[in-house]
C-alpha cells in the first residue's frame, strides 16, 4: 500500500500518458480506471486489447506522445 500509484498520481504537475490493457491479469480494469480518475490533467488515457505487457500499438503511441510532448524521437 505505501507505494501504490493511486496515492501519488494526484500530485503530478506534468502531462501524463496512462496506458492499460483490458486483458491485464495483474491490474484489474476497475483499478486502472480509478487511477485514471485520480490523475490530474492534462492527461491522455489509452486502453489496449492486451495484457500487462501491452502491445506494439502501445509502444508506438508512447513514442508518438513523447515526440509530441518533449521532442524525443
């Protein structure tokens, strides 16, 4: 409990990218949605038909988001 992200995400003061898999067997969808709701804006939320390790689309989306936000390519 002391290191659960839900306890800290509300303190974020930068744009966030939140990515979760609908087939994740470690993080239930309801828990992910609760984290998303607790996160302040600006935030981008992406769901994927994938497990905990996500998929290539998530990797591509993360890359594109980083390019947009901080110019990393």
